[in-house]
C-alpha cells in the first residue's frame, strides 16, 4: 500500500450541498444512499440551543429596551438565518466548515478496498471530534461516499465565553484559546496540526502509511501563486455574497408567490370607478349644467385619475407575482428601464387627457357661441313677426275705415 496524503481544508459551507438537497454534477446519485450522516440539526435550532440562554441573561441586565437583542443571529450577522456561511462586519462567520480527506481518487477511490478502509478511519475520527473540541458545537456532519473519494464535511459553531456583552458568543479566537491553542494567527494552525496527528494515529492503527504534508504551487512562480491566492480569496468572498443574495431572493420569491390579492377591495374600487364615470358622463351631456358644474367635474376627474393609477399599480404587482421567476434574474438596469417606460406612458396619458379636456372645452365654447347666436336670431325673428303683425293690423284698420266712409256717403 502506497503512502496516502491527509487533506484538511476550510469548506465554503453549503448545508444544502452537504445534505444533498440538490445534486451537483460530480455526485453519483446512485450512491447517495451510501452517505453517512452523523448529525443534521437545523442551524436555527443550533443557534437557539447555543445562545438563547446568554441572550436572555443579557437582556435581563438591560434597563433600556432598545439595547435588548431579539435575535442573536440577525443581530450579529445583519441577515436572516440561512444554510450558507454569512460573514459579519467583524469577520466572524455564522458557522465554519472543515473538509477532511484521506488519499486521492487514484489511491483511495470510492468502491475500492482502500476507499472502504479510509472511510472507516474518517468515521472513527468524526466520532471523537466533538469530545476533542468541546468549544466547537457540531450541528451538521456528513461522510460523502457518492463522489470520487470519501471525505468528511464538518460544520460547527465556535463557542466563546466573554465578560463583556453576551457571556456566550460565536467566537473562533476565544474558542481556540479556551481549548488550549493560545491566541493569534497561529492558533488555527496549532489546532489543525493536533487534529492531523489524531487522524494520522487512526490511520496507522489500521495499517495506512501517511505521507508528509506538502503544499504545491505547481509551475507558478511565488508572486504568481500569491496573486492567484488573493484572487481565490476574492472569488470566495463574491461567492459568499452571491449565496446570501440567492437566499434573500428566494425569500422574496416566496413572499410574492404567497401574495393573495384583496379581491373584495378591488371589486369595490372598480364599482366606485364605474359610478364616478357614469356621473361624469351625465354631467358632460348637458353643456349648461357642465359649465355650472366645472368644479365638480374637476374633482371627479381627479378621483378617476387617482383610481386608475391605483389600478395600474395593482395590475403591475399582480403581473410581477405571476412572472416572478422570470423577473428575479433580471438586472436592476432593466427594472429601471421598465419604470422609465411606465413613467413615459403615464406622461403620455396625462398629455392625452389634457388634450381631450382642451378639446371638450373648445366644443363647449362653440356650443355656447352657437346658442348665443340662435337666441339672437330668435329675438330678431320675434321682433320681425311683431312688426309684420302691426303692419297687417294697421292695414286692416285702414281698409275698414275706407269701407265705412263709402257706406256713409
């Protein structure tokens, strides 16, 4: 048997991946059943168990309510609890993950005798992990047997005890110090060296020879390697931010999908709008009444515009709920462009409304002028008819006078 390597590295911390809530490309789905779950406790329950008592004790000491902490996780990480690692402003992580592996796919592949042997070593190592590390609260641990090489994912919350603030907090530095690994940058390295030795002893007891640890940089120069390492750290930070954003988007999606419109309110508003439109049309039918009721018309018009705007807003939100899966992947630029488009349409509608009102006003003026002309013509006609009657009456009297004069003679 050739000497095998031991790998200890910090994982990204994705509980959904570890617990196979989704299956990545490098996973053999037919072997998922072979995975071994040592513990799988929801992170919310883990935080409740670790910090609820300390939070209650802290709040009991506060005289001001605004200094009390309602939720330790959200207060520390400014984020709702989720299944990916969240980093706080002071660099603390919501949880830490270590990936432990013995050998490679070439010498310890899954399905081989050596693969089964290293899996037994990893199980023994995991069974003693919590006892060796009392300040690391392990809430999720899985041995993956469905990828190329058996390996462990260990997720834990570091527990530290303090004199100021909460007496129990998430704190890796304090946890390592309390477990006897000192302080400073080398504390984590001292802990990893101890854990490696434990695993080496387990392997040797089972006849596995362990090679000396190496850290290769391949064909890169020192400067190139350092630049790549910095780039990798930057990418990991971007991944953390994106994972947090994905969790937030998922929550927003759930909120939209569970939105239930208030149909009764909508029906009432539609009925009210129809009534206002009917009243508006009745007032427009009679030009004289319309002129006298211009203030009322303006008030009704204002109500109609406001109700239409509310209806448009409700319609837009309903459409967003139906097409949320499509829109959640769109960038902010497109959203702003849509808003600009809506604003443009509203401005155009407003211009059209103004033009329509101006047209109606001109029609009203024309009707008023026409009516005035008709009245004047009617008055002139009455005067003319009166004059004609007077002329006819005078002629009749003159004829009667003449006939009477002849008869007398």
